[in-house]
C-alpha cells in the first residue's frame, strides 16, 4: 500500500518550526567558549526575532481565528491550536531565557560591566543618574493622568511606558502613565554601568506627578499587529497608499503585553481593561529588561569590544583587487562569498558605472539597502549626470518600507525611473545591470546575488554574489527589466529562471531527474526556509527512490526527515553561528549545470507569489567551489544542528577523536590565507593560480 504523502503527520507546523529556530539562537548563549557580550548579542537577536514573529505571524493567526478559519497548512493545525501551542512554548521557554540572561550578566559583572537598576547603584552613580534625569529625560518625558477627563492614550507599536498608581492628599487613588519616547536611550550609562531608563524614571515619579504619592508602578510594553494589508488594485497612487499603510501599522490591534514579574495586580487589571490582551499573550519577566532588542546598545558599545569575538575584516581577492571592476568581469565569471570576501566590489560596480562617461544605463532592484546607502547615492549621481537609471524599489519590504520610501523619492527627484513593485507580487530578486558603449558597440555587465544590496548586512550575512558579462545572461536581464517596467505579464527567461512561473517547475524537474539515479543520486539544498508542500512531496518521492538528500535549512523546515518508508534518505541541518546563513544554493550531482544560486527560499510566498531569480552557475570551477563550501558546512560539528523525525533539533558535537570543524571560522581562515598568498603571487601567477589555490585551501579545510 502506497503512503499518502499529504498525511499531516509528515509535516512540521511552520510556526512551531520557527520557534525551534529561535530556540537554537537562544542556545548560543549556553556556549561558554563564547565571550559574555557575544552571548548577550544572541539574547538581543532572540528578542528582535520574537518581536517580528508576534507582530506578523501571531497577529495573522489571531486574525484567522477571529475570521473563523479552521484549517491552515499541510499539518492541518487550526489557528486556535497553533496559538495555544505558541503560547505554551514561549511561556515554557521564558524560564530558560531568564536563566541565560542572569548567567551572562553575572559574568559581565566579573568583567566590570554592570546592568543595574537605580536602587542597586552606589551613591556616586545615583547622583549621575539624577543629573541625567533632569538634564536629558525630564524635559522630554510625558506624564499622563488617566481619569474621566483624561482618556487612556493611544500607544504605538512596541511602545514602552510605566503604569503608575498614585494617591492624592485625601487618600484617593489615581492611575496614570509615563511614556518613554524612543528617542531616549534604553540604558543610561555611567562608566561601565548601564542603568535601565525605567528604573530611573520610577525613582522620580513624585517629581512628574507633584502632590501625589506613588503607591505602585510597573514598566510595560505593547505589541500591535504590524502586518500591512494593502489593497493594491484599489490604489491610484502606490506611494501614497504605502505611506498610509505605514501610519496604520501603529493602529493595529494590540496582541501582546509584556510586564515585569513583580507587577502590581491592580495595575495589570487597569492596563488590560484598556488594552484587552488575551491572557496567554501577557508575559511577565522577573529578571530581564523589557525590549531585549535594546541590548544592542550594550553589545555595540565600542569600549566593550574586547568582550566580543575578534572582528573579521572582509578581503578583496583577485580579480577585484584592481581599481577597475569591469575589466575583471569581462575577463571571467566570478563569485564572491560574503562576508568572508568583501562587498566592496559590488559597491564599486555601481559607483564606477555612475562615474564612467561610457555608461548608458544602470538598472537594478532594491529590497533592503540600509539607511546610508553608497549604492543609492551612486544611482542618484548617475541620474543627475543624465544616465538612464531604472530602479525597482520594493516598497513592500517588511519593516524597511519607510527607508525604501525615502530613497525612492530621492531617486525620482534626481531623474531616475522608479518602479514601485508589481501589483500582487513582491519583487525579491537581486539583480543589477550596467550597459556601456565600448568601441562603438553596446556591452552589458551583470551582478546577480542571493542577498540584498546592503553593505551593512553584507558584513554579518553570508551570501553569494555572481558577476558575468555573458551575453545570454544579459539578454535575460534585459527581458527581466522590461517585464518590471512594462506590461509583459507572460515574460519567460531563457537562461535565468524567474518565479512565480519558472523556478518551482525547474526545481521540481531537477529533483525528479536526480531521483532517477536512485542510490547514486545526491542533492544538497541550502536555504533559509523549507515549507512548500510540492517541494517537500518531491523530496519525499526522491528519498523513497533511494536518492541521498542533504538539506541545510537555517530556519523553518516543515519536512520531517527520517520517517520510515518516506524520508530515511533525507537529513536536515541548521547552522547557527557568528554570521547569519543567508544564501540559497541548489546543487544536483547529475545535472549538467550542477549548481544554482537564488534569491528564493523554498516557500509558497517565494515560489508562487514573488518575483525571484535563480541563476545557473555554468562555470565548472565556480560550481565546484560552491560544492566545497556546502561540503564543509555539512562537516561542521561546532555550529550545526540536526533535525530529528520528532521535530526536535539536536546539536552536533565532535565524535571521539574527531577534529572540531567550525565552518564559519575555517572560511575566515581560508580567505585570509588566500588573501595573503595571492598578494604575494598575484602579479606573477595570475588568476589561474588564484583558482587552483582556492580549491586547494577549501579541500584542506
């Protein structure tokens, strides 16, 4: 009897899989070999991740539940069941979070770094905090009375405030709030002591409400539904519609309330009589500050850099160690593996094109580019210089919308042709094309990538850049940009692959073809997330035929490996380390191309509802280099976790007598060696030497 590959038991719930990912982030705080501030950084990442999860995923489930939707996803869990499972999971994990924070802060104390409330300070530091309160806080803070003539105020998403219970001279009880604006620092600093701002404000409540005595106070933080609902077909002006949508983000339903563990019950009842948050979405923290993401203020303090892992400087290797990048692109196809290899050649690609009088046109997509983007500044310069600049700015890049709106307006003002996305589809592709006139002929140059055009994140995200001047690739790039700017609804590329019409069918075909080789078949798929039911079923079928499948999935994975008769031949690994693993790489042993890089994860949204690109790496030496990187990561026994069939992850450790392998650390050392040796030999031995040396060093790793 054949097994039903749609059986819900074969699928792990997407939301619970995401929670497992964030648990793996939190688990980095247990690694005693990491410096204490490095471990505190993972608590900050954990908190930032959880904020976004609540604002989007939990908010969406609450909306589905209220709409009466009973079933979502191949695992068949209802919204109500998912919400209950999420709440139970997070309330259980809260104890681990508090224990890890307490351990780390105790170690920081030993290093002379203190995170202490006002009441735990010595007299000299208290005096500094008093001065800071009156000089920096008192003029901008907002005390608010709540009574019949003073209604409960609107609280923006992720608002942080104090609720207070006061008594007047006649003994009457009053309630109020003290809003703490975001422009104020989360921690006040005195030497190496960091004081939570709310503890300072609490101490001076009497000065904010003169004539009243404080009875009780509690810090609290609210989270709203922040997922934008955009009715694109009804919008005449997409820019104006997005601006209105951003304003509405602060009006979404409040879905989470965070409080300190000693919160006064009467104040909690007062708050929730106005906020109306479900009991399961109220979280009490005993020993950690509200807004864990704000710990970045401490992690980023330059005076404490010695308590982090040593910094790494990305290297620029041949052929991009020359000043001019375009001759290097003409000479050969090249890949860069960030952040080990510098992102600077990508920035120069646009900057040099903008400055070159031979440049006719620059076209690119922008998704997340950062607040201070040298790339966008170069595009503005090119447009002002009269070059044809075409930019798709994806305004629907979640939580980067305001930044992208600002850049879009500046590009338009400079004379660039700006496209604000495609109705009904988010553009997530990473592509830039430069067209020049050389010796009377047009010549095109292309950059394709797995990550964003953001020099900041390129230092902490691992991603692949690919440069080529191949005509067939550039012809497809031209078709792609014509599709973005025109009405080519049925555009089909010849060498590249574009979703939503081409990537999924190509991947399904590649999986099916590799499966035909049975036990000789082998594929390695690396992505951020795997949740597409059709892809999962195709992988199950390939496993049933004996094909060896190695998945490197950093985050969500809905596939259940190791199930008898279904997925015995599938392993799922997740690498969590110093850098965020971000590339999408799809490698097939028997395919004539063998290796593909993509902006697309293996998710329904990427393959069915987004504009994405997948690029074949047709140069064998480059494909082999990528294969070696994947092989190194699968050998990692320091940063790697393995998914079991029951849905839990176990951390991989070196077996007895086995050499420790930290893939990220080894890649740093590999690129450093490559950099040193190529500087010594580059002039005499050229780029073939670089290729051979790269292969040798990767094999050694």
